[in-house]
C-alpha cells in the first residue's frame, strides 16, 4: 500500500510512502524529488505526524542518502 500526503510546509510539498518496499519519496517546494530507501514505518510516522515537517525531515531523514528523481 502506498500512502500519499500533502504537507503544509515551506520546504516540503508532499510525500509518498510504499509500505511494501519501505521507500519514501519526498517532493520539495523547488519541484525536486528524492527517494529514500529502507525507511522504517516508525520513522515515516514521525515524519508525517510532526508539527514541523521540515524539522522532522532534518532530524530523521536528511542524513540518509536519497536518490534524486530526474525529470
């Protein structure tokens, strides 16, 4: 199952999480997209339920290597 979320953030436009493959795609306000592999469900839940999406991204995901999706 893929969960898609629109974010109310100055940094992040939206995200989608694939529970089966544990991949998270993050769409930034500058229209760039990155895919992050091996994201644990609890990390994803912290990210989408955080009061500040940008802060949650910086604390939980920024240090991981994401793959840029070329358009």
